[in-house]
C-alpha cells in the first residue's frame, strides 16, 4: 500500500503543479508581465492585458476549479480511493 500511496500523492501533486502553473501564468503573466504586449489586442473594447487582470483571470480560475474536480475524481478512481 505504501507504493500506491506514493503514486497517489505523486499524481495529486503533479496535477496541483500544473494547475498552479496555469494560475500563475494567467494571473501574474497575462495580467502583469505580458500586459504591455497583450494590450495591443482589444477584447470587448478593453485592452487584453487589462481584461485578463480584471475579468479573464477569474474565468480561468473557475475553469481550473472544474478541471481540478474532474481530474481528482479520475485520480481517486484510478487509485481506488474514491467515495461512493
């Protein structure tokens, strides 16, 4: 069971690492670092960098919550630790 536990946590931490990387790129990257380059594109009448900083990041975060729920369910079923 110890090897299964390590594999489970490895899969869980891998998923969390990917989600945190996307979260960082969207919030800090698109909203701050790449904002000047993105501002040349307009979305809904607003510069894209501003849009990401104000609204777009929120939509991505909500999508990440649903993605996390789906993938954690798959990981839980794969390692037979899911709830009925």
